[in-house]
C-alpha cells in the first residue's frame, strides 16, 4: 500500500525571524547576519582548538577533527559566496539609472 504524500510547510521570512539569539528574538536582518557570522566564527574556533588538541595528543579521534575542519571550511566558503552575491547585487543596483 502506498502512503499519501503530505505537503511540506513553506518557509517564510516570519519563521526565519523567529530564530532565537541567546534566548531573545531576532528582530532585524542585521541581527540574523550577526548570528550567522558568530556561528561561522564558532565553527572556525572549534576546528582550530581541535587541531591544537590533536597536535598535543589530547584528542585521539582524527575523524572528528577532520569533520569539524570540513564544517568550518564549508561554512566559511558559504559565507564568502553569500558576501560576493550581496556585493554583486549592490553593484547592480548602483548601476541602475534613476
């Protein structure tokens, strides 16, 4: 027997802004960006700390170190690409005639 497909709830801007930042509601787009940058920074710091612990012998699980490094790299690359797209959009808007 085939199960019925249930519809997926669409993601709206309101549901995105419902995200919390340290227990408080994120009210503006700049707060959303700050939180995203903080998360990328936390991933970078975690990867760096794990690298140091691996070198000093505090961590034996190289797999987790590599996973954390890959997460940090992917997050940084995504952040750079988003920055590039925002900059391109801004430059395109500035080239528009009045």
